[in-house]
């Protein structure tokens, strides 16, 4: 048998272009057309999703209040040893900066507000000093003149606060969100116990989210299995009942739970009339009310992903195992349950991520010790107008969400490889 000789020259198209080159060109054109079709969607997502997130993360380290307002003071402190009080030049520069800020009350207010976050009472110190400036005659010693106005200018801690804000970017808000701070020596240290509240808030947020997720899983998994195995007519009717909460506002559902769970509400009244309890139970404005309402609101988000996966699992797998002598419960646990893990993981991740960002339900149904991170984000955004702390807390929530998704993706990938 003789070998067939292949042509030495490459195949050409009708116009003389190599066929391989022509195919690559056609493939490139198709790719460009595909990108052009989805380009509007990419731009829309970039403007409405990525841009706000990047802006939020930038605000968490943005520090524009002090450095532009006190340029001369900051420049005069460059050679400061950070142990003793600054020299005469720094005091003179401070007087000049406060005199200049006196004509711009907004700038003075913002700088004083920012420094007041470092040391309580800094706002009143700056306002008091600015009112006494400028001096009627040039003092022999600016240091003595400022100390005469307020002796706190003789405390190095107030100068350290200015030095820590010499840059227009700062880790202050992110560190504060983790209950850390920067001391006078420039070292990162734990915040004082009375100021260390956010790690407890984050722990509470993750704990509530975990409890709600587990409760939704325990309630949602059997219901999803029932939906997947019932006849179509009954399954559709039950699915309507599952989706019914989606047709009602979250605020309306929370208000309904307040009516049901309050001391004189329907649940306590029914239990009292049946003789089950002798005094009304405290079911609202505490953690119990938060759990009940959040499970009710988020249960469909657990059921639907699990149901969608279960619907694609053939019941013949379990029947085949039972026909071979395997116990039905063991067949379900060894065959059916592993196949449904993708839905369990997706539902759990969805419910948990929605939980950690909840605000309305804990705010209305919970007590002071039941508020989650979103409550403080709203507080700093709407009440104190502290965008730095609000965006720092929001950025940490976003980071937690990304980590959760990465872990889920890794676990699902490893599970798919194992099943494969």
C-alpha cells in the first residue's frame, strides 16, 4: 500500500488567499460582531454597576477635608519629631490656616468635623480658636497666643490628629470598620473597648444570616422535593403559593408580622385562648421576630434554585437503586441528595448574600442588639452624612460577598469533578 502524497503548497481560496488565513479572518469578524452585539450591555453594566462600586470603594479611603484646609500647618509639621510639641513655625501656620478658613465656614466645618472623629471636642476647639483670629497685633509667640486661647493646643495628641490627616487618602475608615485605629506613633492598634463595636456587628450579621439560611434550607428542601415530585397540576398550585410573597411589598409583609407577633396580636391571642401560655410571648422587637420575618421573606429564594435542579433529576435513579435492594432512605441520601447539591449551594448562597445586606426587617422588627451592618450604613449615610464610614462598611460587605461566591464556586467545581 503506497502512501498518499500531500500537496506541498497550502490550500488557497479563489482569490489566492491561503485558506487558513481566510478562516482566521472570518472567525475574527464573527467575534467582533458578537462583541458589538453585547457592547451596549457591557457599557450599561459598567455605568450602573461597576462605576458605583468603584466610586464607593474610593470614598472609603478618601480624606479631602483636612489637607486642603490646612496646607501651611501640614507643611510646617514635616520636620516634626512627633514626640514634643511642634515648633513656632507650626503654630504660626496654624493661625494662618484658621484665619483663612474663617472666611469659608464650610471648609472650617468639614475640617473640624473630620478631626472631631479623631478626638472628641476638636470641633469646638477649632471653632473657638477661629473666632479669636486674626490677632489684632502680631504676637511675639504664636505658640503662647494660641495656648492663651485654649490650652489644648499644648497637647501633642491634637497635633498628631492633624499629622494623621496630612494626606488626601486614609485607612482610617477601613480600620475603624474593623475596630482598629492608628495611634500617635503611627502604629495600627486595637480600638478602645467603648469604640470597638463593628466586629460585633459583623459577627451578628453573619450569625443572623447563617441561622436564616439554615432555617430556609430545612424548610425549603422538603418543599422543593415535593414540588418536583408532585403531579403537574398540584405542583403548579403549590408553586403559586410559594411565589405569592413576591407579589407583596417587603414593607407590607414586615408590617403584617408586627400585627401578628405583637403582644396583643393574633398569635399571642390564639395561644392565650387555647391555654397554651399564661402571659403573652415577646415575639416582636427582638431576634425571634427578625428570624421569623426574614425566613418568610427569603424562603422562595431557597426553594426555587433547589426545585430547578431537582426537576432535572430523573426519578429512575432512585427507583433503580431501590430495585437492587438499597433502602429508600439510603438511596435518597446516596444518589438523589448529591445530585441536588448544586441547587442547595445556589439557594444557600443567594439567601445568605441577601441576608447580610438586609436593613428594613431588622430595623422594624428587631431591637437595638439585632441591627445588622446595613443599619449602620444607612445611619452614616442619612443621619451623620459620614460617607467614609458608610462606604467602608459597604466595601467590607462587598468583600464578604465576593469571598463567599469564590468559596461557593470552588466547592461546586470540586463537587462537579468528583461526580464526573
